[in-house]
C-alpha cells in the first residue's frame, strides 16, 4: 500500500518547472541582443523597471493587508543591495563572453550558496556529513577548472575579464540567496520579490544615471524596446514567481534539478540566434560541473 505521506505526480508543478526553465533561458539571449543597443547600466535598469511595473498592481492590492508592515521594507534592504550588485555583474558579463558560457559558469553559485548556508544556518550544517555534498564540491571544482582551461582564447583579456565578472556574479547570487532566506523566511515570496524589485530599480536607476547613457533608449527602434519589456516581464517578473510556485508545490529539489539544464537550453537558443557553440572539452567539463551541482542538490536529503 502506498504511504500517503509521499506526494503523487503533480502535472501542474511539472509544467511550472518547465516554464521556469524556458523563461529563464530566454533572459541571457535577450541581454546579449540588447548589448548592441544599450549599455549594461541602462538595459539593467529598464528591464528591472518593466518587471517592477508588472507587479505594481499586485503590490497596490496588498498594500493595506501586508505592506504597512515596516519590517518587510527593512528586511528587503540587504537583499536588494546584493541584488543590485549581482544584476550589474550579470549584465556586464554579456559584453565580454557568450551567453551559454556565462550561464554555465554561473552555476558555480551553488558552491557559494552551500558555503554561506553552512556558516549562517544551523539547520544546514548536517550537510557536512553527506558524501553527496563533498562529491559536489570536488566535481564543481574540476568542472569549473576544465571549462575555463578549455575555453578558446582563455588568455585574451576580454575573455578573462568576462570570466572574473561571471564568477563574482555567482558569488553575489550566493550572498543574495542567503539574505533572502534569512529575511523572508515567513513572508510571502511574491511580496518579498516585489518589494526587493522596487529597491533594485532605484539602485539600478542611480547607476544608470551616473555610469550609463539612458538617453540612448530614446532612439531605440521598436524591436529592442519590445525585447526590454518582454525580457523584463518574462525572465525577471514571471520567472521568479513560477520558480517560487514550483517550490511551494513540490519542494526545492526537483525544480533545482530541472534548472540545471539551463546552460544547455540557453546554448540551444543561442546557437540559432548568435551561432554560439561549445567545444567538445567544454561539453565534457560542463557535464561534470552540472553533475556536481546535481550532487549538491541530492545532499539536501540530509537536512532535517
């Protein structure tokens, strides 16, 4: 007899997972396309502004019920600061290297998330007794080293700069994740993301004003403007909500495993749009890197 404590197959949650993978796979391609029209600061600001405006009606409906709580606004400050830094690094990387390579390297964030979580949260320290966790660290180090070394033109300055920016972005994603977990453990994730998006837009707007050229957007053709809005709503606005929905329905493990396919889905899209491809060694070490990430996720079963 089947134990009633185990969850049966959830078709809706599975579709939501796949939808998250799809919308997050389009984001890097949109960013790379917009590099031909906007500087990193301006496109970052405009894309996040589109996501923020998309959620604004939702915020207004929840204002009296939830947003009068000043703790929500205070708790969102540190995650928002980390998010501004992370988003700035994320967009900057696309001005130096290709989308699929960036997404592949960004998966090293799982190492930082694990390290920061073990230091900050008592409930995650049992991972130190997990063989899957240690295997993940070894595979991830081997995978990252292999991907970097086998990169054509690795010694060239522009490639090295892009790699450093991407690795810093992955580290900041770990910081951001820990801040969000600590600050919004018992708060609706939609409200948390919406409030963070307001702070993020403010921060990115200041950066665009001082370091970017927002005036260039006034001369953009309709197609790039459409890409700004669509990518902001899909990859930023809806992407996070879909991901949180899948986590609520089937937990974090299955959605995270699904999203490990993102470097390959981005590569598939980038192949048709930009003609990008990875060499054989990068594919091999990329698989090793993703295997390490998968092993780290499997180690979550050791958590209470």
